[in-house]
């Protein structure tokens, strides 16, 4: 071989690096999506909740009942036969007066056992559980209420023991056990509290009576000797009671046409409805709510705080910015039929081939609203001028007539779907809409906060 023979070098073929190519594709894809995200209109979402237009007017009212304070005829120690809140008939034994305390002293000395029945045990447990449930470090009134109830239970046990063992003690000790029984002169509900409001009526009402700083409620149950003509109990002779509410002038004007009104008693969150009548005394305005239920629930209350509902409309609360209007075809109801595998309602649509031959196809559609004559169909489903036929007689109808429906765009499924609404009430920012409309909204649905930014059937994410 010749030493002068030249060696020719071949260039090495460059190979494609698959890893780099994949990285470039992913990078470009990310850049495009970032650009789309930054340039597209974003839809803010609002969650639908139930709401009301009711103006909650929180007012403290004064309770009026048909009540009478009964006084004792003579002096002595009182023993009661009826519990607080007991309903008694006429001529029922209510209390007895004992001129001597000797029998009571023997019982309190411990020589006579005071036994607790199952009923007594149950009552004591109930009062303790109620105290534990209602106790609050910020409201010490529950302690006083518990003390009063505990005192009443002890007095009941003392009275029961004296009645059961009084004659036996008298025979064993020779002590005087003379007492006189007193009966109710009317039927009603027994109460052992007085507060000097028993004689107040709507004719004697005044703003001073609502000043609670000087309000004083006195328990009539005691172990001390009472002088003659002392109040011993109170009887409420009717289940009908009233709540007098002081009103502002604008509240008084807003209630002029009402015969009944709804309200909530805040003490135990009871929703109630009552007859309403209005009173004006000089420059003072009042509403009188008359009821024949719940009287015994508030037997020991003189004042109740209520939320008065004025001009209330209940429904679903949505922002006004969500509301849009959308065009729909108005299709006579007789042209809708059922077909297809789903049995869904739809229309029979005319279709023409290139050579002019006509055929018919069933197209399922959603009816967004219907009245006595028309069903409303989305205009996105068909072009203007599309022909449809009736399943019964093949009458032809052309889709041209349109009307607008009011609604919002629901985005529960990740894309915008129009839902028709019926507005019941609106203010500057929000609307209350009917919550039982056909194919309408429900509580906790998600809707576009700004309806103008939503596109029908468009993906929002």
C-alpha cells in the first residue's frame, strides 16, 4: 500500500435527543397555557344560600295576661298543695294556713324523715341537668334561677311531709295542728310570683313600664309567718295572652296593613305567628300581639325579646351581578314528544340531503320554561328557520319566534349552564328568588358571580 494514500474522514451523523425534544414540547405547552390563563377572563364563583328580605326588628315586649293575685284571709304559715305552673279546676285545694309553726319546727328538726319519691328524685335531677346546660360564666342569672327552683322543691317536700305526718306528730307530741284549707275560686294556672304588673292593661301602658332597671319580681313561697291579706298565689285564668311591643314611627307605619305577623321568641328560639293590632298613645306607638299558645312556657317571664318579621320574602339569595337574560325559541307545546333510548322530551327536526330529500330526526332538548302555550328551547340547539313537525299529524312549525328568559349561569359541573330564575324581591345588591322553579337553582349551587363573563356551555376551569 502506498504511503501517500490519503485517509478520508467521514462526519458523524447527528442523532436527535428524544429527552430534549420532549422537554421542549412540555415547555411550549406550559408557556401556551400560562398565556391563555393570563389573558382569559376568569369567572368568580358565588355559592347560593337561602335568604330572606325580612327586616329583623329586635324588640323587647311586655307580657300581659289575665291574672289575679289571691291574698290570705288570716295570718299563719302557708302550705301549698299545687306546684308552680299547675293547672287547677274551680274548688281545687291550693293552700292551707297554719296558725302555729310547731309542727313545721318538729319536721325541720330532723326527727321526722323527709322521704324522696321517684318523682321527687326525677325533678331534682332535671333541675340539676337544666342548670348545667344553661350555666354560663357571662350570665349569672342561671344560678339564681336554679336557687329558686331548688328552694321551691324543698318547700314542696316540707309541705307534703307536714300534710302526711302532721296529725301523727300532733298525736305523738300533743302539739297544736290546726290549719284551714283554701280552694281556688276559678280554674286556671297557678303561679307563685308577683311583680306589680298584674293589673297593667293596654289602656294603662306607658314607656316607663319598659324600664327594667327598677323591675322587681317577688317569690310568694316562704317559711315565715304571713300577716293577713298577704299575697299567697296568683292564678292565670285564660290561655290567651298578649305581648305589647314599643315601636318606632317607621315600624308603626310598616305594620298598618297587617292582621297577623311572624316573629321569633329569642329566649328559646321559637317561631310563632300572632294576630296584631296597633296602638298609639300620644307620641308613643305600640303593637299588641295576641296569642292562645305558649302561655305556660313564659309563665315566670314578664319581658320577652322577639325578632319581628316585617315585609318578609323567603327564597334563595343571589347577587344582582349574576343575573343575565338569554334568548330562547318559543315552541308550541304540541310539538314536543318523547323518543330515543332515554325517553327524554325532544323535537322532530326536518333534515334535507344534498339532492333535496327530506328526513326526520328526533333531537332531545331541555325545556327551560313553559307556559300554557309555549315551551322555551335554547337557541344554541338549532339555527333560525329550522323546521320541526308534530309527531301526531306532521304539522310543520319554523323556529323563528324568540323571547328572553331571566337566569344565571350555574357552574357546578365545571362548565356554564343557564338556569332560569324568578325574582321575588330585589334591592341594590341582592335578589331573593323562588327556590322551587323547574330545573332551577338549589341552596349551595355555585353560580357565576358576574353573569356577563360566563359563556354558555363553556368550560370555566
